[in-house]
């Protein structure tokens, strides 16, 4: 009976599953993010987070325990060196799973699993630099703008036009538009 066995077997026997998760964990340590199915990503998160916690305590025993899971010296060196120093202040949640669209072949739900401290796009403590402008002229600084407005008297800047002249200009514009539309209709009738 399989009462209480709640972890995902991923359609594999135990030896195949352990080898696959070890290889995926080494790839995640090496590349800092990998693309896989959602079920495998969730299983990998359960597999690798205790190993990252072990790597915070750099002793011979903890290295041996982690090596019994991963079996790759380069991954162990990377984990106990660079990764453990980056996650030293974090108490857990070392990985992030982002859902992607379904795979074309079998419609499996795909995801991206990554180490949280290595993604600069979602990090809150990284200062983003402002991109350079591509179009337009030289931008006027606030100090230059205030000086130019102080030097020019307000009476010279604003020209007053009587309201009657504005109404006449609007009426003239409407009439000329109607005349042009009427001449276009006449041209169509002639054809």
C-alpha cells in the first residue's frame, strides 16, 4: 500500500528519479536557471533547497552529505563557494518557479526554475540605471528653465486677442471646410 506517500514519482522508478533530480540540480547550480516541466520543477525545488541550506555550513561533513546527492565536484565547488555566500542572509526560498506556456509536442505545462539571488530583474536592492534618450533635442535643466521664465515679463509672453476675432476665424474655417466638401461632391456627380 502507498498510504502517506505524497511526493511525485514523476513516472519513474526510484533510481531513475534520483539520478534525474541530481542532474537537474547540478544544471541549476551551474546555469542558475533551467527550463523544465512544472512537475519536475516542483520536485527539484524540494530536492535542492535542503542542499543549499546545508551549503551554508561549510564543513567536511556537510560537503560529504551534499556530494552523496549531487555526485559532481564542480557543482559542489560552485554551491559551497559562490551560491552559499549569496544566500547566507536568506532563511529559505532559494528558488523561484515561473510558469511558461505549454509545450507544443505533448501540451505539458512548462516552467522556469531559477535561483532567486541571481535574477537581477526581480531583485529589489539593485539600482536600475535610466536609459539614454534616443530622440529629441537637448533636455533643459530645471535651473535653466526657471531663469528663462524669470527674465521674460509675463505681459510680453501673452498676447490678448478679442473674443470676436476668434469667433470669426472659427466661422471662416467651418465655411471653407463646407465649401471644399461641396466641391468634392460636385466632382463625383460629374463623373
